[in-house]
């Protein structure tokens, strides 16, 4: 089965993107899980440098990403290019804030003991991104998550799957693999991934009905 991407302006078929099979979903979740166990050990300075390398790959593909956004969801090309500019600005801000945001917070320190809050990676982050801002919505999850030592499973909107693929491609073939993994899923498969115990966090932007479905799938884990 495949997902048909239709240009809303003229009704032409932009692409047909294969849906992930059950075996592909299983292997990608496990690959992300294994990748995170390595990525969490990487020092923050190195994480910042590697994330920046991924962002530069997005920048090098900016023209094609902007065209694909316009073709997939109808945003004028100039606005798609403007969204790219804001994407890079938000990523730069996240990198600039990383050291202070992730630093230990000392609550109390004496000669006898020290109380502090340590910021540890969560693990695998499942990001469900919406179509209307196909770059700004996921960048708010992907870059902070990676900087904090997590990896990301990215399921983009059914209207904009090419953007999800472009972001995953940009963060592949770096010094560490599996930082961002693209998924193309049915609603049932989304629920399956949410319910998977190897997924540690879900970041969702979408409809009220979609939010209810995510809440229901996540709630089942509390009953296990």
C-alpha cells in the first residue's frame, strides 16, 4: 500500500509514498532504540556539532524542500522559503540555549552533601507533525530532542510526507546513524507505535480527534 500525495492547487499527483510494513515499523523502532543508547553517551559539544551538520544538509537541499512543501500543501513558494529561514533561526536558538538548558541545577550544596537536578535523555521521541507548518512544527521537537541525547521517530502528516523524508535524510549519514527515522503510517500503526514500550515520549500536533486517539493509545500503557 502507498500514500498518494496530491497537489491541492491543481489536483496532480506529486508522489506515491509506500506505507511502512509491520516488519519495517518493528525494525525502525528497534534501530532507533539501539541508536539512542549510543547517542546518549555523546558529549553535548559533539551533539551540537553533529546536529549542525544535519542542519547544513537541510540548507543544501533548501530549494527542493521549499518546492516540495508548496507542491504538497499549497503554500506559496516564497512563504515556504520564509518558513525555512525561521526553521534555521529556531534551530540556531536551540543550539545556543543547549548548554544552559541542560546544565545541572544545583538546589543546595554544603560541605556534607549536594542536591541537584540532572537532565538525562528520555530515549526515543515519537514526533507526529502537522501539515500546515511542515518545518516549524518538527524543528521544535527534533533539534531540542537530539541535543538532549534523544533520537526521533518522525511521522509527518499524510499531506506532507516528503518533508518528513527530507528531514530524516538530512540527519542520516552523519557520525551517528538513527538520529531521525522517517515513518509513513496508517492511523492504526500510529497507535501501535505510541503504545510500544520502546517509545519514551510522544510529541503531537494535530486535530482534536487525533489528540484523543493518541491519548487513548498512550493510556493503555498505564494499564500494563
